[in-house]
């Protein structure tokens, strides 16, 4: 008689890398450091899975500590009930926030462990691997300390020289500066390239209108987070601009995405797998997106582990509503900002070649964590290791 596989060990690796020169970011905020918390789960059948939780480790760590103790000894194959039960019992914490980001890392690790025990990529458990390669866009154009236009143009040209035909830039500064930045990106990508503009909610509906009036002729492929996620009236007002709108990176779980999708705030839905609830919730959000005939383009701003998880999700997205010819491309967000964690955590980092990225083919997430590097760079006092007795 078989014994059910359980979780025997949970270990966390809070990571932080300070950036030189004051960091970089959007018009809303500068990022002085790159952060993430990795989660390692070992099961009773010897499988090891890795996940990643978004957010400041000092805030995420207490949630992971509590959740790790609750997880050890539990069946390793129960994921959806684990997450929904936690949300239900802790409803006073709401269905969003860093406790969900913590749970996301655990969820990703559980999927990774089970896929590895079966010897297949996670995509096989998500419905099947449909894509071996996907297009990538350079997530770039960050707001630097100098805000130098020449430096910005050089960055755009460098992405084009690297083979990118799509780029996302940060705007939401002033209408005039938004125009200059978008024009530089358009010139670098050419008439046939894709230019995505991202406000990071650094404006109002009226401010977004003024800015977009200045760049409409430059054909923005989509307009990301023009207003705050909770500005439901603002999103509604912007629909008559007839430009593709995107959002979702600041939303959590199916409950956070339900109303924006049903009310069609977005044309492109952008869950972040390391914060929305892992693969479990990303799957539900993907299905909600398909049910309303919208597009999914996951947000990804984490380490190489989050990149690998995002690629597994992308590789399983059906072609519908498109047929064999035509249709919009699946797009992977290839962050181009400095991030020592992104390259450090994997033995072989995810690579973009000529604007395309291959989906890792190995079991689980398809990548190998450089555990020696991770252990050497973790924040020891925030780390957790919980084992079954």
C-alpha cells in the first residue's frame, strides 16, 4: 500500500542586493535594492522544489515562517485547498498582500516538486507544453537619477542591437518628457517594432489623457497601469481612449482579478506568479482571462527562478482565440535592469537571443538553483528551516 507524499522540510532564503548610484525605477519610486525570498521544499519521496516570493524579505519572512510550520507534514499534492483555506480562515488579512506573496513562493515550490517527482516540466501539469519558445520584450527605460535623454536613447539602441523588436519603457513624468522617451523608443524599434508604455500608476485619469494625447501617434502597443489598481472609475473613464490597457501586477489571487476582468478594465491581464498566488492562482486568472476573451501577459520582475516559473506558465497558454495564422504574440517580460539576484540564483541563467527566449526543458521549472550561491548570499537572521520530527 502506497504512502501519501508529504512535505518534510521547508527552508527559506531571503535575498537582498543593494544597487549602486541610488538605483533606478519608475516615475513613482526609485529601487535602491533588488530583493526576493526563495523557498525550498523537500518531500517524503525525496523530491525538491523551489519557489520565489515577491516583496521585501523583512516583511515577507514572518509570513513564510508561520506558513512553513503549517505546511510541514501536510500532503505535498494539495495546493488549491491549501491556499483557499488559508484565505478563508484568515479573511481579516484580506485576499491580497505580502501574506499571499509568501504563499506564492510555497505554491511554486510545491508544483516544482511534484513535476520533478513525475520527471516532467511544470507546463505538463498546467495543461501541456504548447510553446517551446516565446517572444521577449526588453523591460527597460527605467527612470535614472540623471534622467539624461541621451543615455535613454543609447539604452534603446542597445536593446535593438541585441535583437529586441519590442520594448517597455517607464513614463508618467510630464507629457513632454513622456513624448521624448516614447519617441526615442519608437525610433530604436522601428515602425514594425512594439513599444509598450508603463505609467506604474503615477498619474490620474486626466493626467494619463494628457500624456497619451502626446504619444498616441507613436502607436503604443499597450498602456500599462495608467492609474492605480483601486481607481475603478479612472479605469472606466480611460476605456474611451481606444488604446489597449494592461494591469494586474499589483493584484492578488482570483479575487483581486475578478472584478477588473469582468468589468474589462484591462485588455491585457498581467499577474505576477511570485505574488498573485503562484501557479495555482495564475491558472485560475488565466482561465478567467480566456473566458472574457482577453490576453494574458504575465508580469515578471524577480530572479531567474521567477523567470523560469513565468516561462512554464507562458508555454502552456492555448493559442485561442487565434487560429493557425496571425494573432498577437505571447510576450515574456525580460527585465533589463541591474539585478545581481537574477543571474546569481541559477547555475545557467535564462537567456534572450534575438528577441526570443527558450522555455526550459528539464523537469519541474526546468532550471537548477545554485544553492551554494543562494546560501552564501541569504540574510541569515531572516532564514527559516522547519523539518518534520
